[in-house]
C-alpha cells in the first residue's frame, strides 16, 4: 500500500525533477480488503468496475433467495446482485450490515456485473504474480474461488488470498 510518506516522497521527487527517485511498480495492481471473519483477500484491479460505499438501505432485499445474497443495487442505472463476500466464499461469519455504509466491489466480465460486499477496503497494492504460492488451509467452499496466496511481510506476517473473479462471476452460487 502507498503510505502518506510514499506519496510525499514521490511529490518531492517530481518537484525536484529527480525522476529516478520514483518507485516503479512491480507486478499487477490489486484491491486489498477483508471479510467479516478478518481474512485478508485481494482482487486484481483489472476486472473491477468500481468500488463504492453505499448505505445498506440502497440494497433491496429479494425474498426467497440465498442468504448469502444481500439483494440488488442500482449502480449507475444497472441493477446488480450484491453478495456477502465472506458467506459467498463459505465463511460462516455474516457481514455486519447495521452500519452507515457498506463497501462494495463491483466486478464484471462482458455484460455480467455483480457486487461483492466486504468488511473493509484496505487499499490498493502492486503485487508480483511470480511470488504467489498455492493456497493452504482452504475450505472446500472457498477453494474454487482462490487462485493462490501471498505471504506479506510486516510486523505480523499476513496471508493474503487472491480471488478469481471469473470463478465468482460464473459460479452457480448466484443461482437465484
């Protein structure tokens, strides 16, 4: 993730004309987020249409649908299904919808777009696909939607699972 000090350093480099001081991103840009259970996940920014924060009352519940579906949302004139991402992936911890705003990541392929409601957007980061490892400790429900994982360095090493947006979009779990 880019910190304020990274951005300040880039601005100083630009103002001084020192273009060599700028970091060159390595890998692909990803959106990082968490689900209700606290698991950290990433989605490639390539298939993401947009990320929005909406009031839960803008999501219209639809009777007789799967409990993992929160309902439908009118997103800039297009009606899309919105799912609790954690429950979609088989996690039993439901998303807390009793708050002022929900973060939703709209993913799309061709004419198909859906919304993934997440606990918290953590930001964007360039991640190198060469460093991805096979995912471990996955439930049978989550496994079809995970491409692999990264082990991120930090004060506390963190596992970051990479979602497969096409597997999510084409899933039978959307069967309404």
